[in-house]
């Protein structure tokens, strides 16, 4: 197992791709994918790499900005994303700051999903996710 790592600059396009696939294939409009955020700032890079290889599926996508990791988990609801989060917790033997949003329940556009994620993580953990601001800007 292992997710596919994308460059952070492609994050918005990755979300748009998953939304497009969901709109095409998921007529029930259930939770088509979940975006899971995890703060890996307390974990070494070697251990992070090992965890990604053993926890994620080949269909999962990864983007990161430094130690802020974002996982796009297709055909996964929040319950399933909670399982992935717990697998990371068990792998690292510690709790992680994390949060998840699901499409379309928590937003139907990348901007809405990322705003919800950024604002909640900022309020709950005081983690600054300004790295997301470039994808949230209004146009």
C-alpha cells in the first residue's frame, strides 16, 4: 500500500479532479471523498514515509506543506477517515492534531472545503494553515 504524493501547488486541482469524478460516478451524492488533515510536526521524515507506505491505499492522494499533511481519501466517509487517522496514531504511538471534511457534505467546491478545514484547525489547535490561503482566495 502507499498513496500517491502530489506537489502542494496542485492541491486545488487534485480536489477539483476528485469532485469531478464524484459528480460523474456518484449519483447518490453521499460522502464521495474525505479530506483528512494531520499535523506531523512531531514526527521524523523517515517515520512519516514509512507510515504513508503502510497506512494509505494506492488510490489515496497526499499533499503536504512542510509538516502539514493532507490526504484525499476517495470513496471514504468520515468514519473511514477516522480509521485512517487511528492507524497513523497507532503507527506513531501518539495522538495527532487532525481534522476531516467530506465532499459534498462539508462543501461542494475546493474553496469551501479548504476554508472549513483551515478555520476549524486554526480554532481547535491554533495551527496556522495559511498555506491554504492561496487556494481559498476569491476570484
